[in-house]
C-alpha cells in the first residue's frame, strides 16, 4: 500500500492491534500464545490476544544504542542472556569491546528491572511446542525482534510468527530463518519511523503495560498460562473440548461471517450484536463471550452488515436493518443441528443493544434474555413495550448521558428488567476490572434466564 509521506496508517496502537488481529484470525485454531514486546508492543498484543482468545505475555528486550547516538541501534539483548549485535555497524563505527560491553551492562540492569516490574512472581507463559505470535508496534531495525525470537527458540517454541502493523519495505528480509512467518500489515515506500505511521503515538508507560497484563491474566481463557485452569462457572468447562467454527449466515441474498463457540453440552446460545463502527472481532465482546463460554454457554459473534453495506455509514444506525440481521441469525441457528433447541439470548453493545431489543420484540418468547452493555435502548423506543425477554441494562457510572437514556428506557420496558450501574466505568468500560464486572453480570443473567422459566412479566428483578 503506497501513501504520501506523513499519512498516518493507524489511529493508535489499539486500532493497529484490532486490524492485526483480523489478519491473524486463521491462527486462532493453533492454540497460540501472544507475546508483546514492551512497551509499545503490549497494547497491540493485548488486542490480538483478546480477539484470538489466547494467553498474553511479555518478553523483555532492550535496544543497544550506539554510545554517541543512542537512538541508533547496534543490537539488542533479551531475557536469558540473548545478545544480538550488528557486527557490520559496530565495525563501521570503530567501537571497541569495552564500549559495547558498557552499553550491554547498562541495558542488562534495565532489562532485569522491567522483567521484575512486568511479571513479578508470575512465571512466563509456557511456549514449549506451541505457536507463538510475537508482536511489536512496528519494525525499524528489527534487532529487538530478532533477540526476542531467539529467546522464544531457546524456550522451545514450535513456531514463531512475528507480526507487526508496519515496517520498512525490506523488513521481511531482515529476519530470514529467525522466524517461521512474518506478518506486516503495511510496508510503505516512504517509511522512515514507526511513530510517523500513527496519528497518536504517545509513550506507553510501565504502568499501562502492567495494567494490560493484569487484565489479560484475570480475563479468562485469553489470559492464563498454558495448562492453567480457566475461570469456571456453572460447573466449569473443559476448554480443550470447546469447539470453534467460522460460519456464514445468509442475509438478504448475501452472507455475513460469524464465529461460533460451543462448550460441551451448552445450556444456551448467546448471539452478540456489536455497536457502530465495530465488528464480530470487537475485543470487548470477544472477552465477554469467553467469560460466557466459561459459564457453559455457546456464543455467536457475527458481522451485522456486509462489506458493501458498511461502506454506507447510514447503515450502522439503521436499527430495523440490524434487528433483521439478528432475526436472520437466530433463525439460521435454529436450523443448525448442534444449535437447534438451545434457548437463545442476545448481548448487544451500543447501537447493537437497540437492535437486540427490536429483534427480541419481533421474536417474542423465542428470545429468553437480553443484556445491553453501554446500550442505546432509546433507539428502540417504539418497540420497548413489546419486549418480553428479561432484560438487563448495564451502564457505566461515569457514562452520564447514556445512563440517563437507560433509566428512561427502564421505565418503558414492561418485561422483567434490571439496571446495573458499574461504578467508575465510562462508555467503553476501559477502566481496570470494569469489563470483567460486565462479563460477570451478563453471565449470571443468562445462566439464570436461559435455564429456568422466565419470571412474571412487568416486574423489576431484585438486584
């Protein structure tokens, strides 16, 4: 892809991570481990790990800067004593052994500090005989990625996939046999620095790295080390027996893609409706879906629009259209042998919540429960009185405008309903622990209403 110099390719690292996750989606079935290079690579890796349902870890490496020009890398060091040197550059600059060793000694101390800071007492995620996706926010010289790849080889990784959002046109040639596969979304001819390819490229802090690792470690099957028990609810789930398949759902003469996950003997199926500007790969919905799977529920995440329809921005706010897609997905599920007969619930976010409520009104008792996350039920106002499925509205305590809209909607609903406010959360539930609380609330609501008779209509359920 060729662009004029200075044109940003990504909004920020989160945007880059989501787009990289789409390219790496075929690796989901390989049970990969995602490893981010701190600091800037970790926000990118977090998005990928969340989307793929994979454990996240870091691998600390340090660039070895030339003594008189620290921003120029002459090599890198990594955990477990790995050292990569650009001998040609060292020779051309006339650097002697003592000068190089002085830089190595200084960076070793910083490397050890960061390992202790990021990982603490937690052991590295085991990578022996596994596929590892190594991620940074971009490639410049490639020395740090080379060092990290060597560490992973030393730890017994079966396959190392280096994946980055952006790099120079010759980036692939720099790694040779050091990695098994190299994925780079963009390699513009005008490349001069990683930061120039992002609209926002602020420094990632140590605290942000720690926070993302803690969120991943606590977030379910996408977080724990290999062999660790994932969160268990509703009797627990054997993740080795969870089936995943990509599906195509017929809609209005076309098809939209979906991701279906089924635990052994699922107690129900939750169909997700993403918000405007998102897709079935929404990291937040993927994280909630993993928690629901841990609770013994099947999940279906699918794109509400075709690629052609997404080009018209008006479609993402066309609630009747989106609701129709949910109805179509529900009817498709009813015709699948492994889904037929399962009680169905909807989980909607933002505009997707309005679509879920309208679809639930259309299908009546066929829908057993609805959960809205940061939803816009006001966009479904004409149909709220027709919803019969028990409905849970989850809103962030600091999302004041949407909270008011949900309070109004609560009064217009006549089904069993409840408003749950997550303290300190904003609209996207980005604050530490808030999305986990959403997943817990949703899991309890669905397991309650998908496996037992619905309560009497027109009543608020107790908190």
